[in-house]
């Protein structure tokens, strides 16, 4: 899966609605979807080994329980990703109860798909800038807000500068090679005093920190006049074996 595709879990007992949402989100080119027709199915997907969902779209009225109770349970189990609740009623009491259960937003049925996608993107942007956002890069877990890479297997923590963290985050979300000028503009803004040499220096320092063999990079790659991040690059332990 390309890193630019955001995994979304759709939890709704309406088969046609799930299908429509999955198809339309797929057409956006930036999301992949998994579907659950019951809360039990949703729980199994969320607890599966290596499961990763960036956001959950959750219906309130499910055949095996109340989505709001399920949302509260998700939070108790430590799931931090944004939750957008779907409800057949936008009455204030229903909305408040959903938000109190830990939902980030709600949208009443019937809804316009464009509005749902806009709210979905807004929640993802907010989450990426929160203390809870965590990404996987090779053997590391990456917390952009803390500017920290952790390698649990080797009990290693790597502190990043603000610019280094911004470079990794942008490349992670791009999912494809990013030209040097684009990366400069995104990380430094349009500062005439900053040149590609500045970027190259930061890339060099990043490789010294994160690559098992900086001379033969497997995570932070040079490609097509720019750079690409390969989050599935060889784990450090394997590369050094």
C-alpha cells in the first residue's frame, strides 16, 4: 500500500452505504478502506496483528450494540485515531453523547459525500499535528509532535530537529518521490536564503541518524531529482546482520 493512502475503517450495518463509501473514498486516490457490518467485526479488525487505521467512520445504531458505547470502549483500549460518528439524528442530546463517548465529529444521515470527505480530511490533519500521531518507518515508531524516533527492539531513541521531523513527515505522507524544490518549499517556506544545499545537508544528517548503513540507504532514498521515504525499508537489525 502506498504511504499516501490513508487506511479508513467503515463500521455500518447498511451494506449499500458501506459499499458506496468504500467506492467513493477509493476514487479519491488517497484512502484505502476496510468494512465491518457489526461492532464485533470492527473489534476484530482493530485488534488484528499489525492493524492500522488512521480514522474510523462509525454508525451509532448497530445490530449488536450502540456505536457510542463502542467508541468509548475504543478509547479505553487506547485507540487514539479520529472517530467520525454517523447518526440518523442530529438532536443535541445525541450529538453530545457521541462526543462525550470520545468521537471527534459527527455527521447526520443523509449526508453529502463531499462534506464527509472534507470533515475526514480535517480530522486527519488535526490528528497528524496532535501528540497522539504515530507513524511506522522501518524499525522505528515516529512521533512527529515529539520529534522522536523510537526503536523498541533495540531500546533506542533518536531525537530529531524540527526540520528533520518535518522532512520525514512530509516524505511519509507523499508516498512517492518529492522534488528538492518542493521539499524546500514545504519545510522551509519560500525563503530565498535557503538552497538545496541546506536540504542535502539535512538529508545527510538524517541518514546518519536513522540508516543502518548511511552509505547504502534503505529508508531515505534519493530518486528522480529528489527524495523518497520507504517506510518498509529493511529493519536495522536485518541490514546490520
